[in-house]
C-alpha cells in the first residue's frame, strides 16, 4: 500500500514538473525576464556602496580599505576620500561590512539612494549640516584663542608668578577645557578609536598635541613652585587656536567638496532619463533606473546613450566630447563600446547594456 502511494506521489510530481517545464517553454519572455532579474539581483548583491563618517586623512583610507579586504568574500574595496564613500565588491553581508568599519573606529551606513543624483543631494544636505557645525566649533575656539594669542604677542607674557595670575589662568584653563570638550570632541573620539585599534591618524596628532599643551599648562597653574621660573609658561592659546584653525580647515574642505558635487551634478544631468529597451521584440521606453544588465537598447540619431554597453547592431558616429574633450565624433560598429551621456550623431544602433545605474562611467 505504501509503495502504491509512493508511486502515485512520484507520478504526480513528474506530471507537475512536466507541466511547469512546458509552461515555461511556452513563455520564453518570462524566462528571459526572470534571468535578467536574477542577474541584476546578483549584481546588486555583489556591489555595496557605503558612506563613511569619521575618515579625516589618507591613513584612514588605507586603514578602511585594508580592514574590508581582509573580510571573507570581499574581492575588492576602494574608497573615494573626496566623497567619503567606499565601494566593496564581493559576496558578503552588509552588516558584516558595517561592523568591520565600526571596529576600525569609523561609522558607516549603506547608500540606499536609487540614483547618483539622489545620492549627491543627500550628501550635500549632510555636508551643509556638517559645515555649519564646523563653523560653530571654529568660532567658539577662536573666540578664546585669538584674544589669548594677541595678549601673548602684544600685551604681556603668559606666565604664572603671582596668586592672582594663578587664579586668572586657572579660569582660562577651564574655558579652554570647555573648548576641547565642545569644539574638539570629535578629534579626541577619533584618537581614542584609533588607539583602541593600535593605529594612528590625524586625530591622534591633534588630540595628543592639544591635550599635552593643556595638561602642562594646568600643571604650571596648579604647582608652579615645582617648576623653574623660566618654565612657568602656559599654552592655553595653542590648544584653542589649533582646534579652531583645524575646524576651519575642515569647513573649507567641505565647502570645496560641495563645489565638486555641483560639477558632478551637471555632468550627471547629461545622462538621459529614459532608455528605449527591446523586450519581447518591441521597443519600450523605460526609466534608466529600470534598465537591467544585458538589456538590448536602441538609440536613434540625435539621441543620447543611456547606459554603458557594447554595440550589437548598426553603425554610427558618437560625439564623446563630454567625456574625452575630443570634438570629432568617433565611429562605432558592432563590438565597440559606448558610454552613457554621449550623443549618437548619425546612424541607428542597438547595444547591450554592460554597466547600469551607479556602475556607469558617467556615475
């Protein structure tokens, strides 16, 4: 009885499998669509774009890239220091990447923007807030540091010789500590994170220099009698000025990055918003964000090329001046590469998409 039931189940399963196979064979468009979607999903899983917070120098870039490359499944990791982003290629969980970067002493999050233009808008908004914070921190630090520096250069010496001077400099020391705590907090956090990971960066240099100057000055104020008279000099102005000026430098850097983003936005604006994709033998206009790898795309004379690809049909001349600066159109035939944003000048071509979305040369 059990054998009969097993045979019946096997026959039912075979019939169902046969029906599914026949149904799939009758709908090749479905197969193509599912295959394309699968390839696109694999591509998305293989590439991860992360936004990094806390990287302040070239050594940070090296450290982050080295940390990510040691993870199992990571094929490559390249950081764009100007944009504060890192592109990771490999089959690895996003949570694993974020955890590794946090252990290294930095903060990270996955870029979830649907387009490069949206990513730049989000980045510009974050940079604007960061710029305001840096200007505020710089103003507070220099508000204390500049008068102290002028006093030391013009009015008198910054030494401790009397009880009144001890009281005055102790008060200034507390104000300087407030500057360190408020305006320079990010430097000390970054230095501590680097110390925990047995490494050093720009934050380490700033934190150690300003903290040493402040501690020595407070020691002079607290126990001046233990030091020679010539060594009873305080350096509170150095601590405040260093923190203030470096925050100013960081603010100018953020401002310069903003101008770069504007130029990139103008460049991205050259890319068309839609593409004419050939699916099921028909030309369909769709948004470029929906273009999949290996899609066949038709481009007529005068139209812009939507994504990167290889020509499969036709012959034309393409204006690539926006990319290379060369004013003369470049001849394109079967097997030649075409780049997103360039202009098809003469003939009609069909090309296969090889890089889409943020993977294009224009992005």
